[in-house]
């Protein structure tokens, strides 16, 4: 996939967000059991459309006009370049815990401190509660009520921890497994590099994304995990 140059980093036209399944009143069926217990995300070109160790020049600060009373959607670096998640990512990170799915990060970036700083600046917007009895229910969910979720820093979304340092993804996953106790077979991994399929030697299911994580990619990844585990779609 084409990667950003320094010049174009803040000029990227982010992939248009897929229609969110959470525009309905309940969880989409593919996030209900059987589902992975833990979803692990790479960072660069997976959750956000740049390499944090080559495109971003510190210091970072919240971007002007991106901050509301409840959340900050983007950050700017020393040269005024703007950085944010792919469009669907904030809602995805807010919704997965409601399905009982833990999340983690596995990134081999050479700028781990900068990546963590960005995750502290970027915030996930609040989500209002939704009830399956609401009239706008389109029938795509399973009747599981969505609770209200307050705005929070993106870094706080990863309840299974973060492995952000230059290393193999195998080592990242070994650390995540040791910390959480979750079986590799119960993990789903989203990454943009095919070489990281080596994690599947552990029993992990990896789903390759080409243009960042979207709702559609999450659905495809969960379906692949389910297929490999012998569950029907």
C-alpha cells in the first residue's frame, strides 16, 4: 500500500467511514458470541494513517478546532501537521468493550514514547445509551442494549495493555498472553503488514488490513476468526 511522505501526512483524505452498525440500537451480530476474547491492533497504517516514528515531529499538542467540551479528535506536531485515527476507529474502540471484548496494542514503532503521547492526546467521543426497543432499531443487532460511554483518552481503551517497542510481533503477543492469560486461539489481530502473519504460528488469527481498520474490516476479521474456530457465521 502507498505510504505517506512527510509532506502529505496531514493532507491525507482518510478512508470514508463505513456506515456504523452502532447507528442501530444494539450490538451488531458479529460482535456477539462466539467472538474473540481479545482483539489486538497494530498502530501505524492500522489505527492511524502514518508512521509515527517518521511522519510525526514532537512536540505534539491538541489540534486547534479539534477539541470540544468532551473530546479531542486530532493532534498537531512541531510543524503544524495534523494527525488522527482512521475515521471508524474511535467508535470501534468505544464499542468493543460493550461486547465483552478486550483490546490491546502490538506495535514495533521506533518511537514508543511518541506513540503513547499521541494516544493520550487523542480522545474517544462519548456514546449515548441505546435501547433495543428504540424505534430506530434496524434489526441488525442482537438485542443487547448499548450502555452510555463517556469520552476518554484513547490510551485508556486498551484494557489488555500495550506492547509498543521495536521487536517481533511474536514477542509482543507472548507478553500479552502472559499478562492476560487469554489463549492465543481466542485472539484476533489487525495489522497492515503480511509479514506479521508469523503470529499465527502461536494460534492467533491475523486479519490483514490495506486501508486501516473500519467496521467492515472488523466484521471480516471476526468472521475469519469464527471460521477458523469452527463456528458458523
